[in-house]
């Protein structure tokens, strides 16, 4: 999912990139849970 390496310039861009990586990871987990029939919430 991207790991710990960021290729961005500036702290704001790095924070944004990390936030987007975390959001994508969470969405992928939610899709997996829904397909598996696991109630996530």
C-alpha cells in the first residue's frame, strides 16, 4: 500500500499522501469485510 517511503516535497504534501494511503487501505478493508459477510460497523 505504499509503505513508509514517500516521494513528495514538503510536509503538507507528505501528510496528504499518508492520509490518502490510509483512506485507500481502509476502503479496501471495508470492501473485503462486506464481501466476506463480516459486519464492520
